[in-house]
C-alpha cells in the first residue's frame, strides 16, 4: 500500500535533520576533557568503551600516562570486535595478524599473536559481551610524539573506520603538550 506524501516528506525531513546533526557533531570535535583523578592500583579509574558495528564510543579515549585504569570494553554490536591500544606500529601489527580471520571458517575465531614488543594491549569481545581489564598505562606513552589509537582489526573493521584516538592528558584533564588555562605549556 503506498504511503501518503506527508509521511514520505516527514521521513525525508528526519533524514535531513539527522545528517545535519551528524555534520555539526563532526565539526565540533570531541568534547573537552573533564578534570581527571588518575587511577591507582588500589583504585583504578573506570574507562568505558563501547564497540558497535564499526564505531566506538566515546569518540576519543583520555588517559593519564602512568595511571591504572579499569577498562570496561562492551560489544554492543552483532560482530566480534576488539580494542587494540597502542601506536601505529601496534595497530599495523594487529592489522597484519588479524588477516587470519579473513579466511577462517565459521565458529571459533583463530588465535593470533604479534611480537611482544608490538603487542600493546588487545581486548577481544564477542557480541553482547563485556570484558573488564585492569591496565597501567605506560608512563612513557605520551613521550616520543607517536600518536596512540584504539582500533579494531577484525578483517574490514579498521578500513571501515573502527579507530579512535587516545588523548594523553594530565590529572587536570588538560591534554599534554597543550597550553593550560594559565598560558603555560603542560609537559
């Protein structure tokens, strides 16, 4: 049965509004980091990451070098996902290693690994699953100028944009290397 013209117009209007909202959100960039109390081994700071069908939430992960965090990685999608933390060399290593999934038969995912010096941190979560991992962010993670990311390397996921940046911040939430409110540069 054909839909009334008013209904079709309403759907088009919703689509336009959705696209406009998306564009405005993309231009705004990730929100400012609130003040952070760095986690300790006795009281890790909780960091929640939701993986869902080629996206992550939040759009950026804020970490304080040397802090201990309790990563709660939730797979809200239908496919297997992972969260690999590290610089581009780590991401490249997992992208290469996970190509084994591309030709694997259905069922249990193949076991893959990378060299220990390129491993970073990798958390694999099945659909509907939540994994909690306590991790101490390397104290030197923000040195050397290499950007860090959280990426999914299940075949095709990285290429579809399933990657978000890690922003290293100080305890006050000010990104490291940026000007603070007082005008000085945070080391």
